[in-house]
């Protein structure tokens, strides 16, 4: 079963829906040489967008594009960039002539690159990109140490950078991200886009359901328009022989339970402020009475809008 589950997830991976406009925007910004921040919560498809941007720009050959899939640690970032620069014939080793470096395969050069300390390797990568019209795509940049920030500030000076992160407000990224003027958000999929993704995935690995329309609505609400959640849930359900109406209702109840918990929280606050109101009235505290009454009204209005949003 695990093999079947992994197979479904892998087969769904190429499905790309609802991100075409964002990809087009990034393409235009990249060719203009504008540093860009791509942000959105985990699972929204930032990596898929960067992968397609990378492949398209590589084929076009207009810029020298370098893609780092995991930007959490500086040394692996530098090693990845050094390897890609070598593939372009651009990497300059500080202790070897350029002719010697270009005459070596990466496998032979690797030990000599790995033996460099981080400062030397960082300087070598920066020097190799200088004046070469390079585009650096950094995926999963979630935090930065001071040494990493100092190095990235140099990268911005010699290359165009597109950075993807799930937390654009992270304290450790704040200083570096201030140098990136263009910002592109990756929002959740709309209902129509989610339905298109479900149809595209089910065309690859079908999910047998008794009530397809109810299933699509439930999947949209359960996923919140998050593409990864949509694919993960479809992969799980593709293992079922058949998802009947009872199974869909159970999935629907799981979603409803989240809103139910929120409703109970609002109800508890309303009871609390109601108690404050009546206590204030009993002891003659006019301020407590007014605050309790006003907050009860606020909680009632919030509860109304929450229920209305849940129904939509």
C-alpha cells in the first residue's frame, strides 16, 4: 500500500494549476533583472513555480540560471552554486587556473572545492558570478545567520536573486528582504482552480467516489485551497476501493469540526462577557456593565460572520 501511495503522489506532482500568472510575472521580473521575493505558506506551490521557471529559462538561454532547492545551510548552497557555475564553465577556483578548472570534470574538481573553507568558497562563487548575468533561485529560505546574510548581500550586488520563503516576516530574514523590492504572493487556490486540480489529478490516478460534486466541495474546504493538501488527500483516497457518501460525510465532519471548535470558543467568550455584564450590574459598576454588553454584541457579530464564511 505504501508503494501505491507513493506512486500516486509522484504521479500527481507534475500537475500545475492556478499558478500560470505568477510564473509569467516571475519570468518577466527575472528577465528585467529585478530581485524578487516569492512568498506563501507551506504547500502553496512555490517550489513547483521555481522549478518551471528554472527549466524555462534554461531552455531559453537568455540568462545563466542557478537553482538551489534547499537554502537552509550556507555550505551546501555554495557547493550547489559552484557545481552549476562549473557546468556553465564559469567557476573560478582560488588556487587553480581557469584553464585547469575547465578541463576537469566536476567529479575530479569536487574534492578541491569541498576542501575550501566557507569564506574562500563564498568569495570564489561571488567572483565567478561577477558580470556574468546570473539569476539565482533560492528555494526554502526560512532563516539566515549573520554570515549567510552577509554573503547574500554580496550576491544581490553581482546577480539577480529570486527568493522563496514561507515566512516573509521572519526576524532573521528581515534585514536581507529589505533589499528585495519586488514581492509576489502565492495565495491559496480558488474554488475553480481547486476543482481543476482535482480533475487533472483524477485523470492521472482516478479516485472512485459515489458523489463527485459533494466530494469536490468537501476537498476544497478541507484543503483550504492548498495544492499540496489537495494532492495528499487525493493520493490517500486513491487507495480506497470506493469512497461512498458516508466516507465523504465523515470527511465533511472533520472539516466542520474545526469551525465547530471556533464557534465554541466564541460562545465561551460571550458567556464570559455576559457574566461580567451581570456582575457589573449587580455591584453597580457601570463600566463593567457597559464593557460586558459591548463585548457580547461584538462576539455575536463575529460569530455571525464566522458561520456565514463557513457556509460559503
